[in-house]
């Protein structure tokens, strides 16, 4: 990897674009050099966005709080072992009610569901994905001062939509409204394809679903993994099946953003997977056969489409040169992704809803780990402050 002269500002510009904090920038460059991005400078240094929303939230000269208390959330997938735990076999928090209580003690004020299942011995039984179950969940959320802000749930597999899928989708919207959600979504990408024609179909489907959701007062959102921020294959020579083999440099979800109605379809950026995409998808073969470089800037994409991104997954990573992704997932605030810069650049702190996530928090040998790491993640999220200028 190229050495950077910080005195010229070039290193800082790249560091901000890549979302890695100053303290770890040089070590990150060294560790990832063998297989990482030899990145160009992405234009002028982005100014730190100063959100002028409600409240002041200053802390003894340290700058304003980047994530206000009411916006600090967690997706319950992070503590899925606790909601699935048998309360008759453990003294640890078990099932939704006790997990809500513990998360509220940690300081969280929002949760995002990843389905409505829990252990059968927990209050309410195994399946709370019903109208009655939603009312019970809502009572517990209210008891502990929590708000549901989304769910990774049912998106109809059919297209055109079958009447059975529409009915199930509407039931999920009803449950979302009982729970008090503004948003309902999914944990998957709109399509796994690399071709514009398939993304056009996905956009038509999501516009139709978004229209149904809007009538129920819900914003429908999709979620990304790394592949969705890879490059479309949209030109050049065709393969044996008549499909394009080269790219214009447009990324899949950027295409989806333009193909969908901003009044009907929203996105939840998983910031970790967006950084994995930055690591993996930084060059493409252009229509003329040349190799071109285009480094992904996750915060820049959000800043250009801010109202389309009401939710984030806030998960962190440490550098890895062996797993092909560039990062290994760790509890929020213990890795190298520079969330101070990310949240400062996107601004709109009273609009965005960051949900802490760590897929690896549940442990087969340490049953208390996921809730303990949820506390670590909360404390690090709450500690984020805008840098003084």
C-alpha cells in the first residue's frame, strides 16, 4: 500500500473516506496491505456535518453527542441466545420480557426485532408473531421504556404477489403497528443478482410492497450485506446466456436507490458490511475491458441520500487479512471502523436510528456473553462525541 504524507492532508482524506480512525490508520494500512485497497484520494476532504436538530447535548467541551439517548438501539439478533434461553434452566435473563428489562438497564431505548420467537417456557410462549403476542410484547416494551423501531421479518417471496403472501405481509404490518414501529424490513438483499434486469424486477416488487406498507403508515426498508454494494454487470461482451460481463461502475444498491420510489422504499445500511464491500469491491472491468478503480464511500452515499437511510446496523470490526472480508466482527467500539467520523459526516442525528449488532456475541461456553457485550456496545455508542473543530 502507498505511504501517505499526513502533513499534506492526503492521509487524513483517505482515512476519513475509508472510515478508519486516526489512531489505527497506519496499523490498518500495514495489516491489510497484502490484499487490500491501494486507494486513491477521494476528492476533497469531507467536512464534518454539523446537525442542527433538536437539543444541544454538549458534554463539558467535548462536542455534541453523536447518537442521542433516544436513538440508541440494538437488534435483538445480537442477544438471540438470551431470548431463546429456557427460563426454567437458567438464572440469566431469558425470553423477551427479561431481555427487555436488562437492555433497558444497560441504557438502550430502541430495539429492532429479528423475528418474534422465544423459548416456549418464557412468558407468552414460543411464538409472539401474532396480534395477541404483539400486544404482549408492546406492554413489556412500554414497561421498560423501550421502543420497537423495526423488524427483520417477512417479505413475500412471490412476484407477482400471491393473495396468501399479501395477507401474511399485511398481518406483519398490523403487528408492526401494534408494536409502535415506524419501519418494517428484512435482513436480506432485494436480489442476489449482478444484472440490472433483475434489480429492475426487485424495484418493481419493492415499490408495490412499499405502497401497501405506506397505506398502513409503515416505512418499508431493505438491508445490505457486502455483495449488494458490489458492481453491476451492465455492459460489454455477453456471456453464453446473453448476459453482460462488464460494468459501468454503478453499484447494485445505488442502482436500486434510483429505481425505487423514495416515498415508498427505504434502506438500512449495515455499516460493517458496507466496509467489507469497500474492501472487496474497489476495482471493476469497464465496458471497454480496462480495469478501473472506484473506492466505496459508505458515509458519502448516506449523506447524498440521507432520508433514504432511517436505520443503521452499527457493528464494528478489527482488521483481518485471512478471511477475505478485511474485517472480523467485534463488539461495537472495540474495532477500527471510525464511527465518530461516520456519524459526523452523515449528520441528521435526530433522524437516523443506529442499531448495535454483533453476530458473534452469543457464546456456546459463556452464556452471559451476549448481554455483557451489549452493555459494552451501548457504553461505546453513548460515548461518541463530535470532534471539536
